[in-house]
């Protein structure tokens, strides 16, 4: 399945360069602006007197807004991790992620169905099983009905909305007790095991339910059938992957015949990080804008703050200082980073910072004064402090830096 450097004009007039459009960088910049515009629409800043505002998500905030035409221009792996993250943040999380998995594997269904029917012409339940491996419960149910197993058809449908695991396992026990199980075909049995949530090695029948199933589909089966309806995690799937040197014969055979996933896939890493083994995830490889958004939308936040800082610094390097300031307001302790950006004075809309972002006026003017100080512009520093209503600080600036100049450097600083 499957950034840095300030944007500054080159000052040299002696070098003639042919303009080269870096479409990848342009796309990244466009997406960055888009992401910030959307989050500004989906969040609100609550003013606090003489302090920085509190940044929070609106009640109607939804990550689906980030699925835009710009996203569709990215690689498939990038699109998949984004759309999976969106599915995870929906109110009906379990149903959304299950649908996402179905949509992921669906393109391979037709070919697999044709191939399997050709290989297993003597097993009438092969089609039912293939539909189940692709999460197509409606089609699987209809296929089971066509083979006159109406109970199986019913349980396949009910597995979408109810926890039928125990009742189906009991049904299998009854089949074994009354002799019906012994006359079922292999894939008929596998269908029953799957809907019961049993996907590993079945010692009584000497097969692994997901044997020779593509890894994406095997993973999908654990997502669709491997948990009770109301629970959702990958613990059973990860156990199935297990230890290939295990001395437990059942575990060994389950692991041996469960397709190994491609853990380079970003979406697979995200899935494991969210509901499985977080150690699988290489967050440094994920889109930085998405990682930052997850620190906001997924609460409680467990992502290291260094990623949020990287995102803020990226915005700074792209001359998006005001957007960087907005992003800074979502840090746990934003003051230090925010003051640093303010002090650099690469922002231009002072009114937006004070009236829109609710940053205290004094804080903005202190930053402007410090910027003037850094440039040895002590007169400018004094003026900024006066404009900000910071009379005491202005007085000190006057005493320390302006008065010595009157005496021709006698008291040079």
C-alpha cells in the first residue's frame, strides 16, 4: 500500500538564476496555510485580563474539514494517515474506523473474489468468506443466505450493531456436539469462526482462520470481528503477530500463518499508536501539521510538545509569524515561545494580535521595545514603551540609554 530556511530574497545582483518552481514546497506551504485557517475557524480564544487567552476547540469542531482538495494532491500514504486520523476523531469512532478499513481494502475485492472462486470451486462458502475478509458484511450475509445458512447470515449482519461473540461461540459448540460441524466445508467453518471473533489457529480443525489472507484484510478482520461491538483495540491482533519462536503450538501456528504487516505505512503506524502498540509509530515520519493537530484534537494529549514547537518554528520560517503565534497559544505554557516570536517582530498586524488574539497590549509593546533594544535602537525602545503605557520601563530606558548620549559618550554604555 501503498523544511526549513527563511524565505528571503537573494540580494546578489551578479548571479542570474532560472526560476524553478518547487511544487512540493508550494504544496506544503499552501496546506500549512489551509490547516491554520481551518483551525482558527474551529477554535476560540477566551480573553484573560493581563494574561494570554485560553485556546479551546469549539463544540462543533470536526477534523473532517481538513479533507480538502489540497490534501488530495499529496501522496497516497499521506492521504491515508490523514483520513484515518479524521475517522478516529469522529463522534462514532468505532463505526468510522471500521468503514475506513473497508474503504481501504475494497479496491482488491473483485480480483480476490474471482481468484478465490477459481481456486476453491468445491467450497460454496468461499465467496462468503472473501466478502468477510473485505468487511463487506451485507454481501457476506447475502452470500450465506444463498447457501441456505440463514443463522450465519443473521449473525454477520448483527455483528455490525451488537456484540454477538458469545452467542455465536455457543452456536459453534452446539454444531460440534450435534455433528453438524463435521460436515461443514473449511470456509463455512472459517465464516463461523470469524463472526465469533476467533481468527487465529483452531486446533480442532487444524487451520488458521486468516491464513493466506492479505495483511491489510487480516488486520481488517481483527478490526471488524476481533473485538466485542463496544470495544475497540488491536491487542488480539498484536498477540496474533506474536513471537515466531513461541513454544506454544497454537500461538506459533497463529503467528506463522498471520500475514506480517508493512509497518512503514504511516496509516498502520497511526492505527497502532491509537489503539494498539504505540511503539510501532515513528511520529517523526508523520506529516508535521497532522501531528500538531492531534495535540489539539486528541485529548488527553500524549504527544511530546517538541512536535508542536517544530510546527510553530516551521510556520516562522515560512514568514507566517502571526499564524505561528496563534499556534503557540495551544502550548501548555505558551508565554516563553510567544514572547520570543513577538520579540522578533516579523509579524505585521498589531491590531490582530491585540484585538483578535487577545494578547495584552503591554506584552506586545514590551516585545517591540526589546526588538528595538536588540537593534541598538534605544530611542525606538523608549517610544515603544511610552506607546504601550509602560512609563516606568520607559523611564529606566531613558536613564540607561538616552541620557549618556547627551554627554557625548562620557558615560558610554
